[in-house]
C-alpha cells in the first residue's frame, strides 16, 4: 500500500456507494462513536447540500479504497470551516490526515484567509496534530457536543478577512 497521499489522490466524492462507505467509516470510528453519531447522522452530514466532501483514495489490497474523507463548509459565520476529517483505521499514522488537512487548506485559502476547525477535549491526539500543523486555540466551548466535554475552536490564518484577495 502507498505510504503517502498525493493531491491527485484526493477528489470530490462521486456517488452513493462512496457516500455510504464514508458514512459507515465515520460512524465506526472516533470521535463519532464517542459523540453517539450513528450511520444515519454521519450520512446526513455528508449529504448536506452546502458541504464540499472530498475523499482520499489509496491503493489497497483489492484495488483503490477510501483512505479518508474531508467535509468542508464554505458558508456561514465561519467560512472555511473544516467540519470533519476521518481517516480509515488501517490508514492512520501514514500521512493521510496531514495530506487531507493540507488539501483543505489549499482549497479554503483560495477564497478566504482562515481555516477553522473544532476538536473535542477527548481527542488529544487530533489536537496535537492540528497544533503541530500551525493551528492555534481561539476558544473553548464547554458542554457543546456532550456534557462534561469541551470543543476547542482552532484557527490557521493568513491574515484578516478584510481585503483578502480571492485567488
């Protein structure tokens, strides 16, 4: 199997089969398990018409397989919000998540100077990855998704929104 992902291996999700496989992957991994998000909730998140959904495709034992997915929100108060990133368990720790984040940044920075994301307090490994990639803590939202846990809002920025040139 491929050790690194390249930009040509990340593309828009294309069909119902891919959408369902991605929803199943999310529903069977954390943080979605801990958050109590089942297949239907994950599917609804992916199918939302305002979202851009991309998949990382890697070479598996049986041909190409979905190594991960990325859900972006380019509308609303936090334009450039990286809503979800999910890497299949057997693709974790192989650079897929880092490559998906880099792809998201390239996409978002074409239009706006800020990338936003939230990470749950029960997911310290993800938070360490985001901070290693240059994301800074903006704030903490206590008891937002689940009682007893916080969501940390992180941002990576190229500067203020005012006057930012669309590329």
